[in-house]
C-alpha cells in the first residue's frame, strides 16, 4: 500500500510519510524470543521452527469403509449375477487390539472403518456390495487390489514437513500435531503490550461524569485492537495531564511490556503532556505524519533496550487509525508474522473528496453482491476523528493516496481491513 508521499508531505515538509515512519518503527524490531509451548496453548501464535513428522500417518494399514477384508483375487470377478461366497472367519473393529484374524485365499473378515487390516487381506469389500452375511458373505461387486484401504504413511511420511516455521497456528495445524503426539512446539509468544491513556478529562466507566469529562474509550479501543492483532495487554493506566504521573506510569509498565502504547498528549498544545515530557528521551521522535486522521504522533524507545513506545493521538478514531497503520505492523513483526498491511480492492459506491497532501483513511463498509468474480462495493462513512459511532459501523478504511483529492463513484480503490483474520 504505497502512500505516495515519499518521506514528507508536499505542503508540509516537516511532516513524515506513513511508509517512511513505518520503516523506522519496524527498523530494529525482532520477533519475541521463541519458547517451547504445549500445543494446547499455541492457537494464534506463530511457529518459530519447522515441525517434521516423527511417525507416519496413518500409522498402519486400515479399512476406509465398513465391510469385509478379503484377498482381492477371490472377488475381483464377482457380479450381482455371479456372486462370490466366502466364509467369514472373524471380525475386527477400530481399536479392538490384538492381532486381527489372518485372511487367506477363500476367506473374509468382517471389518469396521479404521480397523487394522488383517494379515493377508489386500482390499475391503463395502457392506453395500454384499449381503452382509455373518457366517458366510456373498460378494456382489468385485474390488481391485488396495481398494478401500488406507495405506501406512499415505497422508504423512516420517520426516515430512508438517507445519513450516512462520505459520500462524490454527485449528487445522493443531489437529495434525495431536495426531503425531507432538507434546511441545517452539513459538513466538504473543507480544506483551502496556497502554497508558493521558488526559485530565478522561473518566473510567461507572464514575459520575463531570460536565467536562469524557469516558476513556480510547484505551478500551486500543486494548481491544491489541488483542485482535495477536498481542496481550499486560497493563493499562490512565493518568491526568501531569508529567510526574506520566513518568510514574511509564516506569511501572515498561518492564512488563514488549511494546508501550500511549494515547493523547502528542500535539503542540499547552497540556500535551506526552510530547512535552518525552521529547529528547532516548530515541523518541514527535511530529506530524502525512495522514488523516492521526496526524500528530510519536515513536521511539525511552532508553536503549527498553520497549518500543508508540504515542498515538487522543481522539479515539485517530488513535485507532494510527494503530492500524503503524502499531499493528509492529505487533505483527513481534509475533514473527508478516508486517504487511492487510489490503484488498473494492469499488467505491459514492464520490469521495480528500484534502491535498495527506494520506486519507476513510471509514467505510464493504458490501458484497454474492458474485465470486465481482469486487465488493465500499460505502464511505463519517470522517471526523471523534466519531466512534461511525467507526463501529465500518469494517475497512478506504486508502486515498496523498496526491489524490477526488475519487468518483465506480473507481477501484484500496481498502485496509480493520477486522482480524478469523482463526
């Protein structure tokens, strides 16, 4: 997703392009150190090392259908008009244990799906092709060698690559790990994230709201976004616009986290405590980013070896947008996954106007008409950075490049998916 801005905004040389800033954010990030974890605790995590099969799947030849295990040569010519009748010398079910009865020429063994193939048997005649006899069975349709038999290792052979490093582990992967009795795999643990919301106006849920107070929805929005992006929130603090309170909160949470996210206080106002307090600390950068919403931001490390600190705007929608463009890729890198933006193409359902010189991210809703070969339509919503109601009705952000000021209905546009990929 190219923002078209290069390193700065054309009408504001002091601002930075999104891709330029993202390159710095990702620059020295490495995946979390691998850990050995039981498969029961790895859903959604990224595999650090290849997993290879230490045993074949299936582990033994077994029946693919209920029926009769036979030597195929005895029944290959059977027809409804000329059935072949065989004595039934035993029965075997899945998991019954012991050695199955031997099948010699001219004999049959009743067998259930998944049961181990008896010695001497080369095929299974399904029940539907017989009279289902108990002492003797009449076979009405012949079968060839190997018919309805699952061979040892036909799914997975010893030494096969089962799941590759870099794979986000899903239910289908856990199934094969269980089948192979894998007791532990090396994965990148979920990144630990601490959130510090700033603003004297912020009030927690349930507390009587002051006339000039607002609910702290930004911390909730960012925290939920962290979880959706594969991280885990280890601490949340809300502090007033007070440098000492901010310093205390950061000192408390930084040792717990791989990444710290702050909200609010990053602009040029008299009470923008984050920018005033953290400017000049470590590698911290504060400034304007050529995007809307989310123009004022800050990134860096407060000290060498400390967690990456991402300072987002205070308006919830601006914080959410900046999170998806810059923090979500950082979390993906920490998880060991691709840091690429999850984009798709869509057809614009209405005209769209964008300010010059900024990458515009417009909340919108995808609408599909059911045709597999048709691009979905996307309908833009509200653009103001405080409109959380409009955000709740959206599932993508329409990406309008820096050098584009107008898009007509019917244009093909790039959209950034804001909901997580389903696990």
